[in-house]
């Protein structure tokens, strides 16, 4: 599909209203092209989720189909931007594709669960977030093995956080918890408003740099590489900060859920 010059100067909102009235297919094509950058941006951000079983272009193609369907379903009268709407749909699409492809091995799931349990227990006992060394010692594994297991579970942490957020920061974060055990799901005992409040509270407990990395990645939608440039540190360091922040948020939220 190529851009149609006759629509230059017409805003996206105006095009939406015209399309809803006329059903003109060329307008629909124009809208798809205008929002394609969102699909591609999220596909690139979440590349680590699907790299093992599909390609970027395949995800983008699925995203285009999602936009086409979303344009017809979207209610322009609601106080929601289509950018936010399609971003949520796109993240959900990638997560669904990952689930269908059984993207995490059973062993990785077990290790991630063990690390979470250890972090929760130590958090309760110590009254603070435990260090990596303390968690490794609690699990009785060498720090090198712990770091390896933690690295493999990082994608799970990312998806858990993606699905946990409910449009909490400027209304742009969204999702639900990636967890097969409904007894430990925060949303079982927290309604949406309470969930948003608890996430905001958890975010406030992060260190300043961790909050900044989370904000730049999930709100400003910058890649790890772009954040590294902004903060003047290496990309691996940003990934480490990001991973630590997600782990802390998971522990905080699970702690809140245990009090329900």
C-alpha cells in the first residue's frame, strides 16, 4: 500500500471520522500506513520474545492485520487514542504468539519460579530487596549458575510486567499478569483501580535510575540501546537495570497480593 497524496493535511482523527461515515477502503489503507510505525516499533522492542521461532517481518505482518481489524472495531467517541489502543493490541498479539509457540522451556519456568520464591522469602525476612548473592546463596547454587538462570528468565519477567501494567503511567502502560497459578495473581483480589494504585506504589519504591529506565522504555518507548545513549552507559548495563527493576516490581506486587 502506498500513501495517498490527497489525504495530506488531514489529521488521523479526521480520517477516522470520515472512514466511519463512508467506509472508504482507500482511507482505511491510509490509516493503516499512518499507524504502521507503532506496530514496527513494538515488534522491535519485543524482539527478544519471539526471536527463537519467527522473524520481525512476520510479526509486523501480523500487526498490520491487527490494525486492519482494530480500525473497524475502534470507537472514536471514547476518550482513548487509537495509538494507545493499537499499542495494547500489538503487545497482546506478540504475547499470544509467544504463548502458542511455547517460548519458555519447563526448566526455565521452574528456575524463574524458584528465583521469585526465594526473592519473596528473603524480602519478607530482610525487610528489603535481597542481593543477587543472597538469592544465589538461599538457592544453594553458584552465583554464576544463578546469573545464567536469571538471564534466561528475563524474558518471562518482561512479559509478566508487560501484562501486569494497566495503563498506569500517563495511561499508556497496559496488560495483565503472565501467571498460570491464579492463586498468586494480583488481579484475583485487586480490581483495576486498586491494581493501578499498587503498581504506582511499587514503581515509587524503585531506585531513581530504575524508575527512569522503566519510564523511558514503557512510556517513551525507547529501546535499550537508545536509553543507554540517553544515560551515557552501556546497553548491557541498561538491560541489567531493567531486569532488576522488573524483578523488584514482581516481588512487590506478589507481596501486596499475599496481604489480600
